[in-house]
């Protein structure tokens, strides 16, 4: 049974109330299933909503944040555990090491970067952990269309295009991820990936 899911999301709240509502619903669904959350450690935007909701529901929340972002992203002071690292590369690697699966909520460039790097690691065989998108109010429709275009243009293989689990309902997404066969976060893949 997986213990922790990594959630990538924005340090801003976005333009629509639905983004925050979906973040709250996802946090509650994860806690209800006994799943801890690994995220970027911020106390603002969707990051703050995610952490505060999970903590209020009695869940475990582990933050991972680079030292230079502690002030900029307003590091959360009330988490179960906060890991402060030296760089963005270390942040992504540690978040992956601590997690059994990955979920992208709405977010900006940082969320896109983290999500796509996780997918790339799957493509390269560095891990076999499932990666998912919670497509809130169609936020990720343009990105998913780009992935389909890249597949049609033969830059992404069909089997790699199918790696992404996409759902619009938080509870349904959690259940789909729980149905996946997930290796332990201590499996050997991470030793291969930590070469930066």
C-alpha cells in the first residue's frame, strides 16, 4: 500500500475558485485513504491550500524546498516535516525519492517542469511510479493536446503518451492511482537518477 503521493501545484491560487476547491478535495481524498503528501513546502497559493487542508484533516504533509525559496515561497511553518535542500534539482530528486506516485494540479512553469521531468524519468526507465493530472476545469487541455500533437508528429511514442493518468474528479484520480502497481520509493531506480 503506498504511503505518500507527490503533488505538484502552483504557489498562486489562479483565476478560478475551482482550482482551490479541487485542491481541497484532493487533499481530503488523500488523507481519507491514509496517504501522506509530499509537495514543494510553500504556504501560499494552491500549495498552502493543499498543506493546510491535509493537516487540518489529520494527514501527513512533507515539504521540500530549496533554501533560496524559503522566503520567496513563504515556507510553511506547520508541516509534519520540512526538508530544506540546496537546489531545485535536489528538490525534485528528493520529492521523487519520498513519493510513490505523482499528481499535477494547476500551476505554472515550476509545476510544468516538475511534472514533465517526472514523465521523462518514467520514459527513460528511471522509475515506474504512476504520474497523473487532475485536470481541473480543463486547465490542462492545451498541454494534453500538445502531447497528442507530439505523438502524431512521432516525437512521443504511443506507449509513452499513455503513461499519463488524467481525471477531473479528485476521488476518482486517487482510486486510479491506488489501483496501479507501485514500487517502493526505496527501490533501486533512484540511485540511477541521482546523478546531477
